[in-house]
C-alpha cells in the first residue's frame, strides 16, 4: 500500500455561529486506503465532507490534497477538477437520459453549455466510459433511461459519473442506504474494485457490517471530535467508542 498522504487535515475547526460542529480535528488519509468515517448523527461527518469539497469554509486549521493544494481556500469546481469526487446520499442522475449519456455528460462536466453540446468525445474518453460501464455493471443497461434503473443501479451510475474523471479521492456518503441486501453485496465488490494505490476512498456509513467489509481504517467522530481511530476491531473494543456510540 502506498503511504503517500492524499488528504491531510490538521487542527480543523468549523463553527456555525456559536456552535462548534468540528473541533480540533486531525486526520490523515493515504493513497491506497479505504477509510470509513462513522459516528452518531450530528458528529460532524457531513461537515467534514463539505470542508474537503470546498462547500464549507473552516474557521481554522489545514486541509490539503497531496500536501500542496489548500482546499480551505479553493472553490468547489476547482476542487472537483483537482481529483476529489463526492457522491451524495441521494442519487442525482439525469433520469430522462440513457445510462451511457449520463456518463458522457459527466465526462464533459465543467464545460460550458455551448462546449458541452459542440464538443465530441475523444477516443480515450469513449474508452473510459466503456470501462466504467463494465466496472459499475451497467454495460447491458447502457441504453436504458436512468429513471428505469433500480435504486442500487442509480447509485452505481452516480459512482460511475465520478469515475469517468478518474478521481484521486472518492468520497461516498452512505453508499448502501436504501439498498437491498443483494445490492449492498454488489456495492462491497464495487468499492473493492475501485481501490487503487493512486486513490483514497472515504465512506461515510452507518451500516457497521458494511464498514467492516469495505474499510481498512475507521475514524469515529463524536460531537465534532475524533473519538477513536484504527481497524474496525480496534474501534469496536475502544472503551470511549463503546460508551458513546456502539454501546447504545
Ligand atoms: P453528521 O453528518 O455526522 O450527522 P453534520 O456534519 O451534518 O453531522 O452536523 C454536525 C453538527 O453541525 C450538527 O449538530 C448540525 O446540526 C450542525 N450543522 C451542520 N450544518 C450546519 C449549518 N449550516 N448551520 C448550523 N448548524 C449546522
């Protein structure tokens, strides 16, 4: 496993008015790893994702991609272009368009409308789309409208829409929420197949069994602070974690 740090977060503080959503949070996420972020509602997980993607500005602290790109000062579009892909909990695919066209639009993301309509895809882009269709298991469904897909398939399509840009950091917010058992199982396999020495995966998830299967390291947040970190086994037996979270 590569030991290079992808995301470096140091002494992070985020306040909303007088309320501290994140307090003195330090976290390092390395290339090659799959990290789970867990914690009860209100722990600060979404806020952390928002800071990493430039949606929320921290009050203080460092947030770096590759030790050089200061994410605390960049806009959302620039951060997305620099290799951070985020999937929100609810799929937001283009329902009226076929699967393949959703991926084509995702390739063109960041272009203006005129360029989007005019530009032709390069051979490399077409090949990338084909690869992604196979990865997300939707090659047979390429001409189907996204609206006709199952909930699970829509989630995979949305992951595919991030994959066409070959993200270095993939942030997945509750990827198995609302999925059937078979779909969750397939998502475990999908996430395993997305692992690469050139990529870091961060999963926010409540389903502990799923976390255990997809993540090497788990960071537990509680009331905006890092409560514990380590393997699922270490976290499960951490008394502080048991007390506030798993022991409920
Ligand atoms: P989680 O994703 O772990 O459930 P969040 O990051 O969504 O937690 O929220 C952390 C805390 O910050 C919560 O108490 C939430 O109410 C608060 N919070 C989040 N966003 C805002 C906001 N824009 N304004 C005020 N409070 C917020």
